[in-house]
């Protein structure tokens, strides 16, 4: 997934002259599919604090110590 997003962003950031329309469209389709899968996974994830929230809690505890 990381490679897919990286390739898509690389294509999106290229100047129009070097990125072909078909390459851009293919990258857009791949990214759309990737984000759709991520949305589906997030819906099926268990409820509760996220990993980011857990990390922030730990950081806050360390800052108070």
C-alpha cells in the first residue's frame, strides 16, 4: 500500500509535460481503490482508542513526569 501511495503521489506531483494522461488516470484508479479498501478496513476495526491516541497518552504521561 505504501508503494501504491508513493507512486501515485509521485505521478501527481510530476509536471504535466512528463506525466501522461493514461499514467495519471491509472494512478488515480489505484489510489481510489486503495483508499476504498482503507475505508472498508476502518469500518471493520474494533471501537476504542486509536494507536495515535495511545501514543499521545504515553507522551502526555512522560511530559508530566
